[in-house]
C-alpha cells in the first residue's frame, strides 16, 4: 500500500531550483533513508512532504487518514508544562475516548437506557481505546522518556528550562508516542548518547511504522533502511537495500558511468579526427562523408560527467614501532564529589589493539581518556607506559583553535622540517585549497577544525592514537576516509565514540563505562549488543521461571487450602448432623412426664440442650462462612 506518492516534484528558492521533477513512492512499513551532500535538498524534500515547504511544481499525495509525524533537525518544545505533562499530551485522543466511555457507562445506569445500542457503542469505543494504547499509556510514556535519556529527574522539570538537546529529545518522545503512521525523522540521533541511540534504533525497528529518515548515523541507516534515496543535483535515484548496500551500488554505478562517459568521449574524439581527415581531402565524396558523421555526432545523446566532489586524503604512519606492551593500568579509580565514575580498573593494552570506550553521557569516558593522557590525575591507581610508545591525541573540543593562528601555521607548527609547498599540499589533502589555508582558527567551522586536527595528527608519526569523538563534525564521506586510514594503520588506537558504525567497523575491544565501573568486552559493537540482548532474554527467562515457580507453589498452596477447606466442611456437616440428632433426642426427652419429676435431672437436661444449640449455631456459622 502506497502511503506517500511524490510525482514530478520541483522546489525552487528564487531562481535556484533545489529539487527538479522528483518522483518516488513510499510503501507502508518501509524505511527509506535520504542521503546526499549537505544542501542537496534532503530536508527540503522532507518539509515538502510534511506540508511545511511550499512546492513549485508537481504533486505529493498522502494516503487518506494517514497520520504524519515530523521531527525537524532543530525541533524544540516551548511550554510551561512539566516534561511529564508535555509528553502526556501525546495521549489526548486516548483520554478523549476514555471520557466518551465514562459517559456511555453513566447512560447505561439510567432506567430507560437502550442497553443493546449503548453496549455496541461502548464496544466500539473500547476497541478504539485499545488501538490508541489502552490503559498501558503511562508505562509506555515512561519507557519512551527513559529510553531517550529523560529519566525520572526530568519529569517534574518545566519543559521550558530544558537545554536545546533535551527539548529535541522531548519533541522526539512526543512524536513516538503519537501513534503516527509515518515518521519523518531529520537527524533523530542528534543529542542522543550511544545508549539512547541504540534504544531508538530498536524501538523504531519494532514499531512497524513507515519511516523517511535523514541521518548521519550510518549504523541506524543500516539497521532500519530497506531503501535509500540519493539526492544529487536536484534529482533523486532510489536504491533497494540498506546504507552499506547503497554505498556498494553507488560506487559501482559511478565506475560504470565514468567508463561509459570515457568510452563515449573517446568515440567522439575518434569521429572528430576522422571528420577532420575527410575535410583535409577536400573532395566532394570525403566532404559528404564528413558531414554525414557530423550529423551522427549532433544526434548523439551526450552522457554527463559525474561531478566528483573532493574527498579528504588521510594516512597515519608511525615514525617507530612501539613495544608489545603499550599501557598497563593498575587499580584505577576516579570520582567527583559523591559520584564514583569507576574504581579498581585494571587492563593491559597491547600493540596493534583497537579499543573503543563507550557508555552514556557523563559516565566518565573522556575523564578516563584524559587520565590515560596525563591531563587528569586519578584518585588511585597507576598507569605504566611501554617502550617506544609515542602517543598522538585528538581532542574533542579543539581548544587550540580559539586563536588567530592560520590553518597553515597550525599545521606547520611542530612540523618545521616541511617546506611551505609540502604544508600546503598536506592542507589541500584535507580540503583546504587556495586562500582557505589562511583562515584563522577562531572562524573555522566544526568540520574544518576536525580536518585540521586530523592533518596535524597524521604528521606526528605516532604509533598510538588516542581519539576523543573523532567522527564528530565530519560528513559521511570524511568519516569513511578516516575509517579507511585507521584500518590501514598498524599501530594502537584508543577512541571514545558514540558513532556505532565507526565503532563496529574499526574496533574489536570495547571498554563500557557505566554505573561506576568499566566492563571489558572482546568483540564488535554488534557482538556486544547481541550479548546484551541474550543476557536480557536470559534474565527475563529467569524471572519468568521464578514467577512460574512461585505461581505453581501458589497453586499448590491454593489446592492444599481448598482440600483442607473441603475436609473442614465435611467435618462440620458431620458435626451438624450429629448435633441435630442429639437435639432431636433431647426434644423427645422433654416430652416425657417422668423428666419433670426429678428437678435435678431436668436442670441437667436443659443445660445439655442449651449447649447443643450453642454448638449447633457455632457449627452452622462456621459452615456458612466456609461455603460463601
């Protein structure tokens, strides 16, 4: 079933055409990733589908009754409500149905109520209520807030005082809770740490929603997308498969197109040479032949040459090889105020190992890295550096770029053995061409600072690279260049990162900093996630087994109680029968005249009769209580 049908869509801003005659469809249950260079028109297309952006030509058809949720890249929430109250607004349709159900319930109590008609209406409302989430709405709400990192400490906070990233997470939570049929997501993992990003990936994977996704999170694109739409030069090409499959197909297509273009150009050149030769003969026959070939060339449909954009060129080389032991860590502990980040952590880092440090925001990842670099002191513990270990450090915040030093001077500093030409060549390899090399550090963008830092790092010749969020600010192509360079690097790499694709591709040892401890895991990120899910399933099975055992014990106890109850009832019934029999005998005795001649005997008989009645009443009460 087609939910979104885009036909010959064009969008222009003034004289500039952003999208030109785009046609594609999104089927129910699909997840389509939008990819392309920054400014290619991905967000413009998403805004057009959501109705936010006016289109210049063409049409966009949305299936009747289809509910669309749109998360803008910089979406925020402005409200005086608390976080909990703001998220709860997502269930307004559910609460409206509940009010209607209560109204029907009240109508059913009226004397002249049409119970059949009201019953039918109540059943319809009940079905609608269940479709909207039913009485489990609160559990779902809290689960989504927690999953996105808005834990209990946020719930009573006014939404207006949240940071920009926290407001975006709240907006995402509201959209996920709204029961939309289609989700338009523009960079949904921005402002999410690795745990929240993984939770969101799993949530969307299970949701069954139709998704249109713009993201630099290649891991999410791989796990969710079954199709990728590439936007380039205003046009859109659709490819089946996830992001990795798209990259392979795109590369193959580029090579095939280049080969076809080169072949056509060679043929054109050959034909022009023949035409020139014919004209040199300057005879009527040769001129006609030349004109004939020119007509063929004029009718030829020329293939367009793909406009390649420049990619970074990066290579890490070692000036010398380190010893086998790079770092030895003994009983490392660190905390701030009342919070323990980690304690008694011991590990050995061997030459050539690639270790990723992961964990939620604020867990202590960067602190651990700065301790390894000697930039912070541990509370306890010792770190011993191995023989010939040369460490190159990539800092996340790039503090050195706050000065007015130029790009070229920053690269040249510490590499004075290079000539100016060599420095400019290295700058060009990191996409700083011409006058770009004279840009001052204070005016550089995040991506430009990252490229300068990587350029400097590549020139150090370090055999051990310590990287703090190295893929931040890099576009997808630059991230892949960095990954290729690290795959070729034979030295040791230690990196803090939340980029799951990067972690999964490069690293085979994970240090998970979480809940005041550091867990060491051998394997890829996918292996780690699989192990986590298996552990959760194991724990769930244990809980279920325990619950089943308790339920069985409860059943046995209940059966035993029921057995004792039935035995007690039978005992009481026998007692009641016996007492009634004794009572009947006593009543027969009271009808004898002889009894009244002996006052003492009469008194004893009366007392016995009274006791029988008392015992009978008590037995009857006990029996009635047990049989209720």
